[in-house]
C-alpha cells in the first residue's frame, strides 16, 4: 500500500503530500522491522520531502513547539535560580553561620511557592538555630514540592 501511495502521488504530481503519507503510514506500522523499512523507503525520497510545503510546515511547527517548551523551561529555571539566590542573600545577611547548610538545602527545592515561603520565613525567624531547624523541616510535609538532585 505504501508503494502504491508513493507511485500514485508521484503520478499525480503531488510529491508535496509525501510527508503526510509518511506520517499516516507511521500510524499503521508498529513493529520495529516495519518502521525501519518505512524509514528507509522514505529516506530515498528525502530531497523531495524536504522541499515540500507540508514537510516544511511540520518542521516549522515542531521547531515552534520546541522553542516554546525551551523558553518556558528556561523561565522556570531562571525563577528558581533567582528565588534560591534571594534565600542565600537573606541568610548571608542574617545568619552567615548556617549559610552552607541552607545553600545546600535550597538547591533541592523545585517548587517556586515553597522557595518564596522560605524567603519570608528566613526574613522573620529570630535566631540562627530556629532558621536551621526550619530549613531542615522545609518540604517534609510536601514531599512532591522538592526533589533531590
């Protein structure tokens, strides 16, 4: 059927639809040997595929999605870095003696709202001992709020 599809599209001068044919054929072929055959068969048509509007449209959409995901991930990582740094700054100013343990601990927290809470708490706790105890307990009741690296 794939060979017939390729021949029919070629005869009709519709090579620009080959990427769609490839995508539809990929939905049917489940076994690895079938998939490998399909890859090889369409590899022979790669030049034609890459020039088609449909292929370029699919590639463009994939690039846009990848860029969007990368941007979102980068923004989240930037926010986490900034929040962690704010905690370090507060601790450095108020309780420099516990800096190393706090810095290590906050690097494991992945939840921005939890990091904001830590900033507030570190700003208001009266002693280094209380701050140290608080940091040790952070996230214990919210197991999904942080992860170890």
